[in-house]
C-alpha cells in the first residue's frame, strides 16, 4: 500500500482533515473515489485533487463489484468509529 499527499481538505461531512490518499496501483486522479477515514463518507477528487462528497455524476460507470467493495470499506470505517465512542 502506498500513500500520496493531497491538498489538505476537511471532510465535508465530518470535518476530519484529509491530507493523503492510500492506494495500491496508482496515485489518485481527478474523478477517482475515496472514503473518509473519519466517517466513511464516499468522496471524489476534483481537478485539483480536492475531495468533495461524491454525487451521481461521480458514480456513473461503477459496476456492482465496486459498489460492494466501497460498502464494505465504509462499514469498516464506521464500525471503527463507533468503537471509539
């Protein structure tokens, strides 16, 4: 797993400052999706690699397998968050 620095961005949902993205194959590019490590919100990178809440335009073209993987990751993040309270 590799990590790439991205512009400091607060998660639009929980406010956690996001400063890097972990990946296995390549660095993030505009349009790529990410999951907030603080709350599990599904986010997308814009042209400047700043994250925003993913909307339908960001999700077009995703197949069922990818939706399933995203859901599993979101569940893990949210379970970890609940355990901290």
